[in-house]
C-alpha cells in the first residue's frame, strides 16, 4: 500500500483552476521532488495534501485511510475529530518561511507539540529534542530564541520541530528559497542526510541539482497538471515534453 | 487642618479610587477579549451587534454611561436598586466601557498575527484552543502592551468620573473637603495622589513590557 495516494485531485480558487487533475503515489522511503514554473500549483498541491486547503474533487489517502469524505453531491469534506488527528499525525510540513514560534526557545519550539499534543513527559520530549537538535548541528542553540538564529539555523529548527512528531512523510515547500545562497547548502545537507535514512519526503524545490541528487522520483508540474514524471535521469536527462525541456534549460 | 488629618480624610477616597481601578481592570481585560472574539465572529448578527456596542461605548462620554447604568434601572425599568448599587454601577459602567476599548486593542493584535503561525500550529496538531492560548495570545499580549498601558493610565485618571454619581472616591472627597474649608490643599493632595498612582502603574507596566521583551 502506498504511504500517500492522491486521486484525481481538483482545486480552484474562484474561477482559477489551480489543480486540474492530479493523481500520484508516494511509497514508504521514497523521496519525491516536485518542480515546475511559478504558479503551476506546487504549493497548492502540498497545502491540499497537508489539509491546509479544502479540495473540490478527488481524494487523498494516507496508508489507505481517506483524509476526505465525499458527500451525496460528490464534494469532499475533511474528516474530523479523532480521524483528523490520526491523519495529521502521519505527515509534517516544513514551510518556506519557517513559521517558528518566536516566543518559544529553540528547544520549546521542537518539544512543545510533543508535550501538549502527544502527551509526552517533558523529560521524554527533551530527550527527543536534544537528539534532533544535535543531528541538525544545533545542540549549542537549544536555549536561543529564533530571532537569534540565522535563516539556515531557523529552517533546521523547523525541520527538527517537524521530525520530533515522528511523521511518516515530511513535506517541504521550497525550504531554501527564503535563505541567502550561502545558507542554502546547510539546509540541503540536512535533507540529504534524512534521505539517506530513508525518510519519506515530498519536496517542492527550485534547486534542480539538489532534486537530481536527492530524489528517487521527480514530478514536473505545469498549469495544474503533472506534465511529466519519472526518475531524475528520465526527467532531467531525457525529458519527453517540450515544456519540461524548456523549464530545465532555464535553470542551466 | 494639618496634612495628616487631611490625608486621613482623603484616604477613604483613595481606597475607593484604587478599588474602582483594580476591579475595572480585573473585569474588563477578560471581558474585552470576549468582546474582541465576538467582534471577529463569523456570525454576522453577533459581529454587528458587538460592533454597535463598541461604537456606542467609544462614541459617548463615560460620564453619561455611568449615569445610564446608575439611573437606568429605575427610570427605564422602574426597579429600585439596593443602597450599595452606586458603587456597583460605577464598576459595571467602567468595565463595560473599558472592555470596548480593550476589545479593539485585542482585535488589532490578533489580526496582526500571520496565518503562518496558525498553519504551523495546525500541522503540529494543536487544537484551536491550544493554538489560541499557547501560540497566538502570548504574542498578541506582547504586541499590545504599549496600547494597554495607555488605557490603564487613562483609567487611573478616569476613576475620578465616579463623582458624577456621588461615589466617594478620591476626587469627590477632595472636592467636599476643599469647599467645606475654602482651601486648595485637598486638590493639591488629590493631584499628587493621581500622579503617584500613575507613576506606580507606569512603572509596573514597564516592568511587564520588559519581561515580555525577551524575543523579537
Ligand atoms: N489562497 C489563494 N487564493 C487565490 N489564488 C491562489 C491562492 N493560493 C494560490 N493561488 C493561485 O494559485 C496559483 C498557483 O499557486 P501556487 O502557490 O500553488 O503556485 P506554485 O507552483 O507554488 O508557485 P511558486 O513556484 O511561485 O511558489 C497561482 O496563480 C496563485 O496566484
Ligand atoms: Mg509555491
């Protein structure tokens, strides 16, 4: 069974159909990179998958469990209550602009949800937090506040915060595009190390070399559809559609 | 009359002033938050009702509102209120009035929060309540403290308005003593009292503001 399956997803904002008809599957341990021009619907796709947006049609399933229930008119509605909580526990999301909690220390950013949404004890949560911060190269910073960190450090804290809840799949929406170029590599390095540990990840990115290196599967989105997909070798090395060719060429 | 007698005459009034101040804050700060939530409600009836309420409270003199609360039950409803109602009327009037001002301050603070904070909390599994009280409100309070300070300082001076329904707070007493003795001293003492009171309030608020300034 796929860890994540998206079936015939459609999503409009008013008259603008942003996701036209997208189906995809993500297997356990897979790293999927989503590339495509600005406005093609990449963020919207992630926001639908993480239930930050409602959807107009289709279904999203985590481990075969549907995150939406379709009513008589065929309109999908988010599941609620305990079901919603369970589905949410399957995924994490790393935002482009981090969205750390500025009033919490680094350690509290990472552990607060563990303590207050998963009822872990403070000791247990801090153990998890310390391990993750060490892994992110931030063990010195546990008592710092987000404003005292560089963008790259803040993004690593937000990755630790997402990992603390032990999600089965982690989504990234352009995790480095709010960063100065010299800070990008430290974040990409962390994501690469997660890929080595077979963390399942879906990453929207404009970093083509990174996508090529880290992904098992690349999806090229254009105007709300998947215009092309395949292994990095296929999509980057031998793209079939002209749109893909033109897009990739624009990055060299 | 020597200073000591004067002060002891005024001290009862001082205590009443401080009571009005403290009770108003204790009631209007939470009430203001509830009013703010009503003002931002998705329900248009509630939202507009609260909007009108706020507009009346801010658009008419507090002095007039105190009189309505005090005389209203008798003149409008024909109810004769118990003797101690005078003081309660002041507290009710002040609390309702200040809640409206605080509500708009809360609303400004809450609306200034980025959606990213809500979305991050949602993804991390916080409930709506937890998001509001753990993530949103602590940041809102930090942002609105300077505006709250302004209102609190105004409140210290506004307590003197209770004289319109003859509640014997500081200013009422000072006026009575001054006219009985044809002497300015009580007014001077009252002025000193309000100034010192406000000085203490401003110092406390500054302490709170500094305490909350550990992050940016
Ligand atoms: N909440 C919204 N309301 C209205 N339109 C929206 C909303 N969110 C996105 N859109 C529109 O949907 C389209 C797709 O946006 P989306 O953010 O998904 O693109 P993207 O592929 O992530 O682009 P980028 O690479 O610039 O991040 C855009 O035209 C955008 O203006
Ligand atoms: Mg985007």
